C-alpha cells in the first residue's frame, strides 16, 4: 500500500548537484516545495498562477537525509498533509527513487496559513479542511 | 518538420521563478545545460555519472529571451550541435512550450573540448565527430 | 584607470559550485544580475524594494567565460551602461578577481525598458537618460 | 554577549528571492551552508579547496523561520558546534540582520563525519575534538 495518496515526479538536474557529486541539501527543499505546490493544485486549493493567493508561509522545516540523490535517478516526491491546526498545516514528504522505492529523504514542514494581501496569518478556512480531510481520509 | 532531432522535457519549478513571477534568466541557462547533457547521453558520448569524464567547458553563451516562461508551462528544450571545430563544439537550443510550439528562448553555446583530468583543451576526437555527423545528418 | 565607474563585490558561495568544482555558468548570470541591480540603486534609479517598479526585462545575454571562478576567490563585478536606445539599455559587465584584476567573465545584456504594471515596453524616460549620461560621462 | 564566537556576512541576492518577494526557504539552507564552511576554514579544519577532503555529509536539518529575509538586508550568520558525537557533529546557526540583531532564522544540522574517499562514515578525529573544544570553550 503506498504511503501517500499523492506523488509527483521530480527531474534531477545537473544544476542541483554540488561539488560532492550528489544533489545539494538545499535543492532538496526545492524538490519538496515543488511537490507541495503540485499537491495544492491537485486538490484545487491553488490555481498555480497567482502567487499572492498562495496562502501559506514556511514556519518550520525538518529534513532527514537518508541517502544521497544522484544525477539520472528517477525520483518522485510523496506529499500529504498530516495535521490541520487552527492557523497552520503540517506537511509530510518522502523523496524516493521511483523504480526501486528507495527512500532518499523524509521531511516535514509546518506551514502557517497566511495572507500575502494583508501580511498576516489567518485561520485555515473550512473549505480547505473539508477538501483535505476528504482527500487524506481523515475521520 | 521539427527543427531538432533531439528534444528533452524540462520541468519548470517554483524554485526557478523570481520576484517578477516568471523564470529567472539565469535558470534558463540551467534548462539548456540540462538539455545539453541529455543530448550527450542520448548519443552515447557521456555516461551521466563521471563528471571528470565530461569533456567540455562553457566558453561562450548567447541567449535571446523571446517570451517569459511561467510556472506550470509544459516546456521542452531542443538541442543540436551545429558546428564541430578543432577543439570546440557549438550547440544550438530552443526552449519551447511543448503543446503550442511557442519558442520562449533561443540560445547558442560554444563548448571547448576539455579534459578535467589534465585541465587543458584537447582536440575533438574522431569518434565524437563520426557520431555527431551521423546524428545531425552532416555530409 | 579603471574600466568601470561602478564595482560591486560578489561573495562566491559553495552553493554556486557545480560538480566540476568551479562556479556554474548559470550562476554567473546571477552575479551580473546582482551587479546590475546594485548599479541601478547606486544611481537612484531603483529603490531596491518594489519589484513591480523595476522597469526592465532581459532580452539578450552574451557571456564570454575567460577563466573559471573558484570558491574563496574575492570577486567583484564591474557594471556600466554602454548604450541607451529608444526602449532599451545595453549593460556591460566584467567579473574580476579583486586582488589581482584577473578578468574571469565578460558579459553584455540588452534590457528592454518595460513596465510590469502594464506588461508592455515603454520608452526610456528622459530622467533616466540624464542620470546615466552624467554618471557614464556620455557627451 | 554575542551568542556565537563566529559570525560570517551573507550577501542577499536578487537570485535568492522567490515570487513572494522574500528569500526562498531553500536558499536559507545555502546561507547556513556558507556559514558552516567559513567556520571550518576559520578553525583550520578545511582548506576551502579540496572538496573530497571536506569530511562531512548532512544527515539532518531543522530550520525555524522566524521572520522573512528581504533584498538589501545586511545579514550575517552565527555558527557554532554544539555537540561532538562519536561520528557526528551538531551545528547551530542563527541568521540575523547585522544592524538590528533581529533573528530571522534558527537552524540546527547534524553532520556525519564522512570520508568522500572511502564513502563511509568515520569517527571524528581527536585533533578536531581538541580544536573545536578550545574554540567553543567546552570543558
């Protein structure tokens, strides 16, 4: 049984590599960011265009690097929301080699629900709760 | 008739965007670099692993930005070698929106054939000439 | 006599390096972009804050890579405007090792004077011409 | 009393910004990476040149984003080693606006002491322990 309802392919670029010949640790945050936005679009929570309407800001990131990621690896990122707080959403991620299922990275980010129009945090709207609860199968 | 024998898909990332909400001009060089290495691998000229055996160094880049590239666009890069010099190779590229064929960027790079083992330029080997001539249909 | 009236220091980062152990060719565009914005701020043409009021878009880039740039090198970028067109500005740049004056990169970019408010090119305003002519010592 | 014995200036680049007009969360890992390598060089633990002799690999990262970082802010990163394990080193970091002392980011990384020659973790050598203990004032 897959651990995530949502997976998104990530293309490893030469430009992601560092002098140690593997993907740089900072670029791995770019990979999970890409997965997060694809997840929001898949659930109809963001249109992929208006960046002022992207209602979240990163508050906290925790990443465990389990294995280096190399150029040419077919990679995908699993994404889920694991917790809906009053004004925040917790995301979990796994980067894995698609063909083997080898997990390269596990990560968790806490996103504050935030308005770039008013520059203030706001409560997670009920519509978001409903859509996420349904998608993730929360009771 | 397609203008290139070789095309490679490019995934536009949120991380490629800048405050102007389109892909940053520097990241477009990363896109064409990605296409260049995919081309070399497709022709069997590089194994995609040993970066000391990647026998070229960028000498000159010319990029014409025709249209901005946006998040969510399905993009591909066309790559070809247009000229084989004594110690250099000239590459041409086009970034285009796959679904519409709209060309976003045209670019040309001059690559010096170079050994990272000896840190010196070296002549383009005959085997490379043969493979490229055949692939590009040069007389 | 220095070739540029304006120089700006660039901090080479580990994150700018690629598997070949020198600064990646795409990051060098980021260096000259940094110099360009510092130049505009120095001349009072941009406040450094409102990115919708940054009135230019990159149309064309030409870069000559003369020598690799390494981690730990003290680097600076020389910037000047070499030509003011009706609706465009041509910038010239040199990246050089500050302590030795060794030139690593020469570049030229054509910037279209552009409004991010109306998404259209506009003529270079007279006030800009006056300020630039004075700073660069044009007749 | 400063919280860190070691601080290193970070130049915020336009290229670090994302569509939300602040420094992208992934680039902040690049900032602390830059601080970490500067710290190692300052203590004489790395020569800044041979990347195969850089004896650590990132195992775990935890970042708390307290305030957004904007273009033009004068920034510095405080770095210290807070714990020396058998085969690992824990680093702590703070990014702060130099002029105001406002802390933008707190971070911790666990680095496995690692040989890129043998591709295996190795015990932290006694010489490293001695130098770090002295510099950080550990008993």
